[in-house]
C-alpha cells in the first residue's frame, strides 16, 4: 500500500511541476544567427566618399537594398541565443546617384523579446 501511495505522489508531483519554467532551461535550444555578421574593425574601415565597390569589398554584399532604388544598403545581423534575448544590429549605408557613400548609420545591438 505504501508503494502505491509513493508512486501516486510522485506522479502527481511530476504532473504539477511539468509546466515550470525551470524545466524549460534543460531543453536544448540551438543558437540562431541570421544576416551579415560584421566585425567592428571592418565597419571602422568604412567612411563617406567610398564607392559601392569599395564598400562591398570591405563588408561583403548587403543583406537588403532599397527596393525602390539601389542607393541604400542594409547590413542586418540578428542573433538568437538558445535561452537568452534576441539581439539585432543594423548598419544602413546611403549612397548618392554616382554610387558614392554619403551617410553611415550604425545602430547598436538592440535587444528584443524572446
């Protein structure tokens, strides 16, 4: 009788704790990286007055370009570690009509919800 009581108590305990968030940390979740990973040294090499070819040689091809023209390039890197918050870094480069870099907007890594 005592064995059945212990077994029933163990089953009830497991069922009650199955939804606890501490058990969610045990489950493996892989890191997910998407986009252009840019090294700070490479971004520091970019300056206004460079051509599109020079920028592409230094940073690689952009993840996105302006759909209404080719004068804005977006380098986006999104990182989602297994059990941590999502971060995203965006580098926006604007070129003039001659293909010369005129503006650099480097937004730091922004944290989002998981």
